[in-house]
């Protein structure tokens, strides 16, 4: 009985060179797929810094953040071809709870629209109802990389007896692209731009 039970192991050992080659090929293929998959390119924006501060009115809490990234040439061509790009900054605020999962108190987003006009040969960066013109793509991207004085929540949403953590990230929103480009974004790493979530300290000066 013991020999019969070990028989499959013996045949597997005889085929081990072939199995090793097959396993190596599968691993190589997996590594290649991982290298070109959107997930592998999902950390191409870096959150350089992020901080919260009290607004001048003493009621709102504002976020200042700096991001760093380069625009792939595929996206540059798309912008020059008249395709606007939408970059979204997400902010979330959590209240710590020792007895359960942390409670999400705030979830808000800020959208930037980057576009180019062939008639004026100018780039435009729009945030809400405000749109600024730029003579170069580099200048527009420099402005896009910096978020300043964005009110993310009201100070009244905080209480002095609790502990809070903020989180921020930036991403390219491919859902707002024209349909043909949405399909291309599913397979091209150039269309996958996003940062990891970065913690933002909620200092005692913000707590009542």
C-alpha cells in the first residue's frame, strides 16, 4: 500500500525537468503580465506632502498638497488631439474607534480638467468654475501638481475627545474619457495614473 501511494510521486520526480521548465515559463509570463498590467502602473503619482490647516474664517479646514508625476507621451498626444484629461484628488477623514472599525466622517473629491485649444494654442486647467490658461503644458502640469486651500470639511465635524486621520490621493479618472479611450485605458498602462493613499495628520489645533 505504501509503494502504491508513493507511485505518483515517483512519476512526478521523473518529469521534474519538464515541470521545472513549464513552471519557469509560467512565472516569466506572469511577471510580464504583471509588469504591463494597470495595477503595476497604479503608483505613478507620488504624494510629496499633504497637510491640513484652519481656514481664515476659523470654521473650515483646508488641505494643501503637493504631487509629483510625469505625463506619458500617450496622454500628451491625447491632450493635443483635443481629449481633455480629468484628474481627481480624493480626501477622506476617519474617526478612530477602539471597539469597531474606524468611522469614515468625510469623503470628498476635487476634479481638475486639463485641455488644449488648437485655436489659441493654450492649455486650460479648470477647477470647479475657475479655469486658468497656460502657454505651455509644463506650466499647466506645475499648477496641477499643487492643491492649495481646498476646504475639505468643517471644523465643527471634529470633537476634542476623538482621534482622527485624514487620507489623500490623486488619480486620473478614465471614466470621464470618451468611450474609445475608456476601452484603451483598460489595457494600456499609460492611462493608469494614480497614487497610493497618503495619511494626513489632524493636529490638536484643529480640535475644539
